[in-house]
C-alpha cells in the first residue's frame, strides 16, 4: 500500500470514528452530567496519549520543554479540551443531537476567519459569500425552516453550539503557533484540560460515583473522539503527499453522523437539518475552492 493510500485509509477510519461520537455524546449524557462526561473522557484520552508517547519513545521530550511551551499548553488545555467540550457537551445535553452537530460544524468557517486575522491576510469576496451561505444554513437549522419567526428549540443550546465553534477555531490557531512536537503538545493539552475539568467538578461538588452503564459511552468518547482518533488523523496527514485531499474527508463526517443519530438514537431527522447542513457544507466548500491556501486541520 502506497503512502497516499495509507493516508486515505487512515483518514477514512478517523472520519468514521468521529461520525459516531455525536451519538455517543447523547448516550453518555443520558447517564451522567456534561461536566462529568468531560472530566472522565478527557482523563481517558490523557492516559491513551501518554501511552502513545511511551511506546513511540517520545516521553523524554517532556523533559526538554521550556516554560513558554508549558504555559502555552496550559492555556490551550484551558480552551480545548476543557472549555470547548464543556460548552459543547452542555449544548448536546439540551439540544437534539442533529442540531448540536450541525451548528458546531460552523467551526470550519470560523477557522478561516481566525486564520485570516492571525496571518494578516485579506478576506476575499468569496469568503464573505461562503459566510453568508453557511449562516443561512445555521438560520434554517435553528428555526427548523421557519426563518421569519426564528424560534429555536432552545436558544441557549443553539448559542452554546455556535460558541463552541469559536472556541475550537481559536484553540486551533494557538495549536498552529505552538512549536511543541505534535504528540507531546496533544498530550499536554489533554493533561491540563482534564485537570481543569476535575477542578470544575470539585468546585461545583459534582464528583460522584458513576452509573455502571455510563462507562462504555464515556470510554468511547475518550478513546474515539479525543484520544486514538486524533493520533490516527495526524498519521494520515503525515503519510499524505497532499493533505488537502485528506482534509476533504472531514466533510463526510456530519452526513454519516446524521445517519448514526437516526439509526441508533432513533431521532427523527428534520428536513430543515438536512437543508441547513447542506448550506453550511456548501459555504465551506466554496471557501476552500477559492481560498489561496488550504488550511491543514491540525489537532
């Protein structure tokens, strides 16, 4: 198998895993609170990432970090996984999975604008057009097709799902600025993020015994949303001679996610969700087609 074939294969595996996690979020949130899900799943991811550092013989790089790198990882960990997933899980706890998924997917548009700001590049007319198209999709999803009345099923949930996209975009920029080796950086982000998560649980007195049935979906989220899948995705990018082709696989994820939500959660899929998601993805595709530089989805 050629390196590019390996890249596409690993990229598809990553996308399939990520396509199932919206369903896993809802299943886990039926058993535990959103803050508990974050703390325990991020801890599982931290152990997985530490194990990967050990077997790849990169753990010694932790001893070579300077204070600036550590401080940056603390700040990134505060943003993502802690704040990002705290907001996202809260959104999932009060919204139908299909709505939270679709609204959160605006991170791809947010990322473009953050990248333009930090890289000091002029935003093109097509970028503004893509924003309008995707924003129209957001309105369709929030209003369930009744844009004139604009009555979302839950205003707070819709706001949180959209706000999580902003947090993710900003944390992505900081990850790009970081000079720390990818696996080390990812481990540190989750290590500090899980610490913040448990501080949050302790402060709000939410550290309790978990229901036995919750361990499976919590572990699944920790393994396949946060831990293993990030490693597989980064490996796919490194194998590829053209990372843009691998990045394009990401657009399959929300479509597959909708399928899993319908089959496993038995959640009826609204026509407005499909139409709104189409506009969001169409806006993202226009942005990528006419962008002078394709952004690498770095985690």
